[in-house]
C-alpha cells in the first residue's frame, strides 16, 4: 500500500472535522498527524479546545505508524486509539510583532503628549484665596454634642411667627408648630483647631431637617469676624465612620471576587482620584482652559486605568484607541451644542459661588469638562467588553475574517448599547429627581421643563455622552476585528504546539 508522506509540522492547519474509518468527517474532532498536536497554542483562551485529537492506527503493536490523511497506519493488525482533550484558560495569544509595532507607533506618541501636557499644565496646588464664609467656602472644625436638653421654644426666642405668614402657607404652619413645640438645646464642644475644648450652644428647632443627638459628632463652621457667642455653629454631622466602613466593604468585595484584577482596579481607582484632585481641579482653578485640562486628565486616567487593570496587551491598546475616538466625538458634540444652546454652566448656588470666587473660569468649558470626565468611566466598560468579545470570537473560530468577526461582535454590542444608554439616562434622572419633582408640582409642561437651563444641561450631558457610547461600539469593534485578523502566519497567535498525540493526552517524542 502506498502511504502519503506526512505533512510538515511547521505549517499551522485549522481542522474542524474528524475523518473516521468510513471516510466521513465528524465535527468537533481533529486527526493527529505526525509532528502535530491537537492542543492549543500557548496563551490561548476561551474555554475548551475546539476539537479532540484522535489517532486510529492499524499498525504494529509498538504504536509507530506512517502518516496517513485519514489517520490510519499503512498496515498491521493491532488497533490503538489515542485521545487528547486540552483546556486553556489563560490570556489571549498576542498579535504579531508587526502589529504590536504599529499599535505602539500610535499610542506611544499619544501617551507622551498626554504626560507632557500634564507636566506643562501642572498647577502645583489650588490657589490661595480669602475665605468668603459662604457655602462650602467656610472654615470648619470638628465637634461633639456633649449635652442635649428639651426647652420651650419661647424661652430661647426660637418661636417667631412672620407677620406675613398665613397659617395656610408652609412657613406659617412651621412657625405655629414652633410656637407650641419644644426645641432642643445642644451644648457642642469643639474638638479640633486652635479653639479645641471651647463650647457653644446650638438651638435645634422642631421643624429643622437635621436633628442632633447626645454624643453625636458634628461639623462646625467658624466665622472669625462674628461676635464671640456666634462664631461657631453646627453645619453638618460627621459621617466619616459609616462612609469609611462602606468603602472598606466595597474594597473587600472587589478583591474577593476580582482577586488580583480587582486589586489592580482599586489601585487604578485611587490613581484616577489622584489625577482628578491633584491635576484637573487645581489646574482649572489656576485659570487653564477647562476643556484642555479635562481632555489631558481624562486621557491620563484612561491610559493608567486600562493598562493597569487589563495589562499591557494589544487587546487593551485597541480599547484605548476606541475610547480615545469616542472621547474626541463627545468633546466635539458637547462643545457645539453647549454653545448653540447658550448653556452658561452657572445654574445653581455652587457654580455661582465658583464664578464669584474665580471670575476668570470659563463656566461653559467647565460644563463640557464634566461631560467628558463623566462619560469616561462608562466608555472604558464598553470598549473593553467589545474588544474582549472580538478576541474570544477569534479564539473560538480562527477561520473568521474581519467581516464575520464584526458582524458577530456587533450583535453583542447592540445589547450592551441598550443597557448602557438606559443606565446613563436613569442615573442623570435620579440625580435630578428633586428638581423634576419641583417641576411636576408646578404642573409645568415637558417643553417648559426641558427649555430651562438647569434641565437642558442634564439633557445635553446625557445625550452627548450617550451618542459617544453608541459610537464607541462600532468603532471599537471594527478596530478590534481588523487588528486580530491581521496576524501573519507564523505569528505567536497562530503557531500550534508540535508533536503527535499518543495515549491519553501525551505527546510522542520524535
């Protein structure tokens, strides 16, 4: 019998069928040929291997047989059956060296420009200013309620009925309740600052939204220009302990579930807050353009967070490119529509205070900066998910071309779009719920509500961010499909393990 020569082991071959004794192919199996193994190349992921390796030999009992396209030996009486089933759950195989050079040629100059921009615009801290004593711009210290007693509101002059307050109005009803109710007289001790140990009295009226308790830790405001008896007042309660406990529970949950990946995510979160508080906010206060600062700061956060959480790989680099393109689109759309809709960015007491303290700050630019930074976190999620989907589809079926990969991954992306856009809209609606409730009480029409600047800002913020998220799906999917399909033969992603299979999952040495 004439036996064909064996195929060389150096050429990768994707086989998806099993040719049995009857000569027909059976899906899910791959024939073992001399010099080849059915195991995946090192580093491939995606779960189980695509096929089993089955070698049928009708040769001598020593197990050596000549190569045959059907997996049979040339002659013999003994029949042996080899079966190998490999599992690989590691990271995806890297792309070719050529593609890594192309990606590096794009990302390295971008990263260099980002960090050079940070160095040029680095503020060195927030500028000093004289305290205005309004809102958050007050000197504060810590305090604790030492004693608390019930007193008649009239005895402490807390019951004052406005002359114009009718009993039918909320202010009139509250004033009448204070006349007949009991107030709380709290003695508060200052526990920090130069006046540590000093005490003062705080009267809490029955209708006050914040009630005090004995032993409660509070935040007190200090007004040095006021009379001595009025220099200190309670402005808030101390919530550091429950907030710290909640943050600890969050950190433990992330590390327990995410393990090392979760730990790196927490480190990236700390770095992101560091960039925000040490660079973005002080640079804006120093007078730098808010849009430029936001773009540079958001890019730095994106590079650090993505590479720290997902590794320095081509897959992460594609997600970075998709995020960058989407951020540029958000910046262009936001800038155009904020100007077109005449949104000033100065709509409440906080923004008014910022504008009063730092009149040179571009408030509309600050609004746009908030849109960009607010969209970044969700963008990272979408781009990383889409890139991973393309890579895993390629691992599952290496024969898929860029068009087939794009069509398969975009179906995943459509589901992601629906959930993410709904998440953004509900998040902004939840944040503005008290405002929307006021408009509902006033029986304002939807047109009037949407036309008000306070609501229009949230609408523009939501829609611009959502457009950027929707655009990130096809952009990132297309980039990932092109990159993962451009591997050359013989690249690390396409080199299979060598050596025929003998026995149960063992390679036979040549």
